[in-house]
């Protein structure tokens, strides 16, 4: 896993519960997508493999996992939020196995 200290520092500003979820999401991204690089862009962690494909952000009540180039993602249950044509996101408070499996599918779709 190619860990960026600036991303770790960003995570450390969250609550303990959020740090655990952020690290779990980070690991899921790195385990699912080949050649992932992470960096801070626009004051948040952005993940790419030659092209930006996802970002993480936290707020007081939830963590946002966002996706770029959402035209590649299939979301028949309308789980993703956002009204733009290029960005969509999902808000996470607790990461459950069902969510992890869905996120893994989205990551595979968006990086194919």
C-alpha cells in the first residue's frame, strides 16, 4: 500500500471512530485498485491510478466517499448522491460488509 503521510495527517484530524472508517476505506481502495496513489488535493485525500477516481472527506456527522467520472458506475438502487454529471458520493457513518461489497464494485467499475 502506497501510504501518503499527508493523507494520514488529514485522517488524524477526525474522531477516533471516523479514523477507523477512513483507514478501512483507504485499505479497501488500495486492495481493490491496482497502482493507487493518494495525495491531498482541494484540501482532501484524492486517490488516482493515473487519473483521479475517488476522494474521502469527513465532517462532524459522516464520511463522504466520492467518485469522479461517474458515468462508469452502475447504481440501480440510487445509493449515490449528487446532482452533477461528473461527481457522485455516498455518506458513511459506519462501514458495514454490505457497503464494502458495493463500494468494491463501484471502485472496479470506475477504474476499468
